[in-house]
């Protein structure tokens, strides 16, 4: 869902390079076949039809002359085709090398941007977590606020819920307005694959997806996406440099259009696909996950059981290169 930093993803460039490489290999195959054709035509050119036993047949000389002329013409075209093919093969090979250089240059810049962003994140003050508020649904005794099970019962609000996490109170609205999207708490949720897996599980529970196979398909795809979109990291979850990063600065210090959260939703998409029962905070992993699922089911016609998620959304397919969704 996030825009590509350079207007084109590195995965797309790599795919173009692979296609170009395959074309180069096909040209080599064509070269071998063309060589066989030229060899056969050369034999035909060298054949003296007038020396054949049936050369004395009336009218044969005219036919033989016509055939010889056409064979010579074919041979000439084959020669020109060979020359053109050699130039094209060389050009394609050069383009493959250029693509490799371009990808390497983009990767170097990409790494530099990541390093710069990481340094900025370290210097940027982060909002404090609000303290638990007694025994109500926002934390305290772990009564199960937000989207989880509320297990644990200590002052942190338990393992499964969002007690003590910013703006995690569920909204009973489905689609919401962009003006209602909340931006507080960036970096305050747990990081790591295990934490993201747990957030996905909470989301599937909330959305009523209980079939084990469906949960497995969704979990596999969503984990792949979160790994590619945010590296399972709760801190660098706002993209301030790609084509979406436009508009006035919001309370988190990033442009209104910036993609945010583990699955890098942009605010418009998050609001349009907001799931009833989740918070309106775009950084909330459960709210972000649910909105991403709704978006993919709507935009790409992914089935609710998730069996075709990897087939329809390349970013969710671990067997294919990364590609923005």
C-alpha cells in the first residue's frame, strides 16, 4: 500500500532484469536455429539444378532459374537477419548489465535513506505511553480492552489487549473519516515477528476467522507483508520520503499522506477500510492489520478465507519478490 520510494520498486526492476535476461537467452537459441537455416540455404544456393538428371525436361530451366533466384534472396535475407540479431543480442546484453548497475545504485541510495531515517528516529522525541487507568477497559487489571484476550491481570493490562497502549479504545464505526484517524503512540507497540504474529491472531479473532487453514493462510501472507513493509519493527513505521508523503504535518511529525503502521497503510485507505471494533489509531497493529485485510479483500478480491492471498497480492507471497500493494 505504501508508495515506492523511487517511483518504482526494486522488485519491479529485478523482475525487468530477469525478463531481459530471459530474452537474451532466447536470442541465443534463435541464433543457433538461424545458423541451421543459413546452412541449409547455403546448400540450396550451391546446388546446380541444371546438372540434375531431369534438367532436360521442357520448361525445367525456367523453373530452376526462378528457384535459384528465390533461394539466393532467402540467403540474403538470412544474412541481414543474422547481422540484425547479433546487434540486438549485444544491445540486450548491455541493457542487462545496465539494469544491474541501476539496481545496485538504487539499493545503495535505499540503504542510505534507511540509515538517515534511523538516525532521525533516534533523535525524534517519542510520545510517552499513557499510564494505566485503574480497573477500566483501558488497562489496569487487564480486563480485555482493545482487541485481545486481556490475559495476565497485572498493571500492564495483560498480554493480549491494548491496555496501556495509546489510543487503543475500539470504535464501533466501520468506515471513518480521514479527520478521525489518530496518529499518537508511534513506536509504542511491541516489535518483532512474535509480536506481529500475535497481533495478526487478535485481528483474525476479531474478524471471526476461525478456520485453521484460513488463519494459516492469512498469517503467512500478513507476516510476509509486515516483514517487507516494516521489518516487524514498531519504531520506523512512518514513511516520510515516498510519493505518498504529502500534505500538512500531523501530530506524529509526518505528512498527512504518509504511509504508517506495520502494513504501511496510508490514512485515506485506513479510514476507508477501518474495521468496526478496532481503534482509529493508524499505528495500532490490530487496526492496521484489519484495515489491510479489508483493503485487499476489496481491492484485489481476496477471499475471506485467504486461500488466494499469495496468488493475488505479490507482496504477501514469500516465493516472489517484494512489490508494493
